């Protein structure tokens, strides 16, 4: 049994509808009725936040290894050295004579 967030759904004009079911056979009568009035009606599988043609296509995509993305180095960042802007305040600390008034 697939999880609740994986189901068959009917799309009309590439937009989702409220017609959903765990088994595709439950939606076939509704699909036939909708095809009488609309030209672009399809039955698709929804899982993992995407619409698939079938559960097998979704499983195949899950089995494929993800492309290896190389780690980015510090030199990757565009526009200069990118020093920490807070670093200029690190050495300053609190001045000892901060509370003492200066005479002119």
C-alpha cells in the first residue's frame, strides 16, 4: 500500500483536480466521464511532490544515482575576497577609557 501522499490523480488541462485514489481503477469511470467534455484529461501518479506517468517511473527515478556535484571552494564566490565584515570589530573590544571624559 503506498503512503497517503502517493496517489493517482486526474489532471485537466495540466492542472490538478480533487479526483484522487489509491488505485487507478477507481478513477477510470470518472476519467471516462471527464473525457466526454474535456480534450486534455489525463490520469497521473503523484508522489514525492511531483506528478509521474506511473508508479514505476517514480521508482525508477528514485533508484537512479543522483549526479555528483563537486564541493565549492572559497574561490568560487564571485566579487573579491569576501572577508568577514565583522572581523574589523573583533580586535577593538571595549576601550578602557570609554566612561572617562576627555579634556580639551
